[in-house]
């Protein structure tokens, strides 16, 4: 199965249906089974000490899996997270964006499973790893 939405189409769709995340994330690369998306870090994403908060990193992982799922199934705004497990492995670097590298592990009729690694921009080791499952709405 190939991509149903390219980088530009997917970005435009997200801007249209999810105004609340407009400007928060930048989709940088998209291939058939992988993508790269950036959390555009702002003051509101920081925890005491100046590093990116866990909830902000969770949001990035969730968005990465959602984007990956939609890229393959098409514009289905009602795909929803059904499971997420996230491991926070090291402290993010202060003052830099967090980048997610997502890899689609399985795409079925009802579920998609995506693995996501989160990195402080420019750092070689991930700061977190997440596994997410999305429920795909039934086709009409």
C-alpha cells in the first residue's frame, strides 16, 4: 500500500481539521513507512529547568503516529489513539526543538501500530521512545 496523502496535502489537512495544533508541529519528511515531524518548542512546552515537558513530548509522539496513519489511509479525521506506551530515556536538551522519527510497523483494516523515537534536535541519542496504536474508522 502506498501513500494516500503527500507531505503538503497532509499538512494542509491537519491545519484544516485541527486548528488547535496549527503552528505547533512541522512535518519535515514523509515516506511510505516513515516520517519526521518537529515540535516547534515554545515557552509553554517547557517544564521547570527549561527542558521540554513530558506532556509536550507525548503530544509529539501522538501526532507523529496520527500523521503516519493518515498518510497511508487518507483524510480520516476520526482515527483515534487506542493505546500508547512511552519511555522517557534521557533529559532533553534545553532550548531546542524535539524531532520525532516515526515508523509504521503495521497497518490493518482497523488498527495501525507506529513506533516513534524522539530526539533533541541535533542529538544522536533519543530522549524518548513511544509505541502507539490507532483505531481506523470503518470505511463507508
